[in-house]
């Protein structure tokens, strides 16, 4: 997801809970089910880490996330009254009629995206945010492929390498721009020779003038 489209998606989120959820998704690369399983004890405010239970292996893993994600988490928790117990689900819905809190379900999260997609005319999903996180990490030359594999929770490096193929499209676009610039440069008339040089000397030096 290009940055401009990400900004548009984020701007359409209607509450701090949803802003926190998508910011965590795009910065940790965690799957929707992994994020939805988080409890209060799975947030390390001091080191700005969140803990998820990995799909498949069921292993617990701490993941670093952005300062913005923690800002939105704080705002969201303030909306809930500021109290989240260690065993309470992080993501909750509130019944506006009776004030009862309930865990946010996968279907309810999908409904959030359906409403946003209807307004934007798009078809984004939480999994697109995981893909976006992977591509952003791979663009950082200071991170290795193994680093990205660890963050995404891939059992095999080959699963992470799939995202490298998506980067080829960007490479091809840059190469096409390179060819276009060369064509434009070649279409320009040659720059005139500076005055003061003897034509015969230049012919010897350059192997003949065109």
C-alpha cells in the first residue's frame, strides 16, 4: 500500500481504537487474529513492545512497534476509562445502550474495513497492512531478510522472500524511468564546443567530430 493510500485509509478510521489497531498492524506485521488475541499484559509501555501468540506455532512473541501506535493506544484506553486489566482483551466494543464491553471480534473488525472501503471505493484488508509492513521493512537497507522473517513470524525464509518479488515492480519502474531520461537526453542537441579549441586537435583527441 503506497504511503498516500495508507494516509487515506488511516484518515477514514472513525475512532481511536481503530486507529490504534491499524497502526499496530502496519508497524508490527501481525495478523488480525494475533492482534485480536492481545490482553492487557501483552503491552509493554516502557519498551514499546506488544506480545502476540503466533498463528500455527502458538508461540508467544514480543514485537516492537511505533511511538504513534502507543499514542493511539493511550487515547483508545482513555476512551475506555483508562483501566485495562492484565487479563482483559485489548480490543473491545462498547454497547452504547447499556455500556457493556465485549471483545472485538474478527467479523466486527472486517465490518470496520467494509465501511471504510465503501467510502474510499477500495478493497483493503488487515492482511494488506501485513504486506505493507513487510515491504517497508525490506526497503530498509539496515534490516536483513532474516530480521524481517523474525518480525513476520515466518517459519521458513522462503515465505519472506515472496515479498522481494513485489519489490521487482518498483525496480522495473525505476529502470523504465532511467531509459526515459536517457532517451530525453539523447534527443537534445549536442552542447557546442567551448571556444578556443583547435578543430584539428579535437578531431585527433576525440577520434573525429560528428
